[in-house]
């Protein structure tokens, strides 16, 4: 692979070094941190539990600026087009991700801003153009989370029938190849199964070399295949340590077959308080005030997609709780010391960071900065 850094043709090692110096997602921190889902109503908690969080742009700027100031690496919005019903109409009010990223970039300095782009809703030329533009606006701080769309009523709202699961990834592979070619080449033709591009042209190119950071959260074999081929990070859903270790090994070995690296991160809800009892009480409040109507709708949709969450009632209830608490992410509940211990375990497993949600993003992020970050530095997870 060759690419151009400052007009020079460069070796992959030079690109890796350039990224390490210039792109927060590749900095030297052993455990990177992001804020997840802040652009949507109720964030990642499907609950009526009381919070000061609001999915308004003004409040998002406040959260983004705090995360930027305390050194978080990234902000990851959720790409969402409609709600999940229930009494919360979960995630129904949300800010569109590309325009959100462009605007948030103008209110922040160092942190990376992602857009979560649904493949079937955006033509690759538009995705490449918007991404390159936001990368220029932010001076190289843009990243893209590529998702195929699994929420059928949301995707079919666009008037197009949803493809079967694995075919969505065939489309995503072609989409991503087109986006990458637009970012890095000029005047090329593409004639594929889903897209035809005559004399593909894009200017300005993105600032980042070789291109903006690409992430994906697929955990199926097709999803892992996509990540291995195209993503810089896969954001794993961790349900068990053994399974996670196995998936990380698969992603790494498959990426190596394509001559590239793809690393692993995950996502989590953090409930952190001075005492374990207070943290548990916070977690319990989220569950007790959970919106089971919306959570059950999500679980049914996912079961329809063949995700296995166990077959008996207890297993499904446990999965429902995880969705209510933090969109199915790892629940990290405890004192600052306990949270850092759990992060050390994740880092030892090969997980290089977390996209985090909280019930009350701004207030709990402030506490996280004051109480958890210093312990992470002491533990060598961050500089
Ligand atoms: C951290 C994370 C973020 C995600 N963000 C979105 C999103 O914004 N919009 C969306 O429709 N799906 C999103 N998903 C769902 C994934 O794109 C994907 O459908 C899911 O992880 C299942 O992957 P699989 O189909 O390969 O099994 C997200 C998943 C994770 C774990």
C-alpha cells in the first residue's frame, strides 16, 4: 500500500506513525475513551430514571466540550431514524449524525467526532464527500462508524426492502470500497453489484492519512469479515470473556490476511459512585424505571435477526436489563477503583477502549474525570 502524506508517497509504517502522532484514536493511550449515544433521546438507557440529560444540540456541546477538555478520544453518535415505541419512544428524538459531527467539530478542539452512517441510506459519493468535508472542517478529527441497518421499520421507512443479513455486508463492502477510493484516488470507474461510478472524483480529499478512521460494530461472521477488511476498530458486544477473546482473535487474524490491522474496543454503561452500594442503587433505579415496552421491541427485532440471547425467560430478562441499562453494553457498576479494575481486565483481554454511556452524561462525565481518570493514569491505562 502506498499513500500520500504531505505529497510524498509513504510506506505503511510511516502512515502508522503519522496516525499515532495526529489521530487521537491511534494515540499512545492503552485504553481509549469515547462518549456514546449522546445525540439521541434517553441516550443509551431505555428508562424513565431521572437525569439532566437532554438530546439538544446545546446540551450535546456541553458534554462534548467537557469530554474534549478531560482528554477523551472520541464522540460516537447513534445513527437513528425512528423510535422504538414504549413509553419512552426510545431514541425517537435525535440529531442527524453528519450535520451533528460537522457542528460539534466547530465547538471542540482535539476530540474525534464520528458519524454513524447507515449504508443503505447514503450513497457512497455523498458519504465520502460529507466525510472529507467534516475532516477538513475539524482538521483531521472525523471518523465514520459504518452500520448496515438492522431495525427493519427504520430501514424500510426509506421505501426499500431490507436485504437479508449477510447481503447487507456484501453491499457494505462495496460501499466502503467506493468511499475509500473516493477518499484516496481520482478519476476512477467502478462498476459493481450495487453501485456504478463514472470518473469518480472528490476534492478536497480528507486531511487524515490514509483516510478518516473507520469503525464497525458487527459481531456476526459477516460483520467480522467487514471489520477485518475495512475497519480500524471493531466495537465488540461483549457477553462473555471467552467469546470476546475468540472474536478478537478472529478479527486480528482475518485483518492480517488482508495485510492490515483491526483492533477491538467495546461499549459500556458506567454507574460509578463513591460506594458500591450507591453505584448499585443507581443501576437498580435505571432498571426499576425501565421501559420494557421499548426494550422488548428491540429484543424481538434482534431475535428476528437470529441473535441468540438464550432461550429461557431468565436469560431473556437478563438481556432485557442489559438493554435497558446501556443498549446491551457491558454494565460497569461500582466505585472508581472497581471501574478501573474492570477496565484493566478488558485491556488485558485486548480491548483497547470503550464508548461509554451514562444515565446523566454531563454530571457523571464530570465525576469520571475527577475520580476515575486519575486512577486510570496510575494504572498505566492512560497518560
Ligand atoms: C457500539 C455500537 C454502535 C452501534 N451503532 C449503531 C447505530 O448507530 N445504528 C444502527 O442502526 N446500529 C448500530 N449498531 C448495531 C450494529 O451496526 C450491528 O447491527 C450489530 O452490532 C449487530 O452486528 P451483526 O449484524 O454483525 O451481528 C451498533 C452496535 C454497537 C455495538
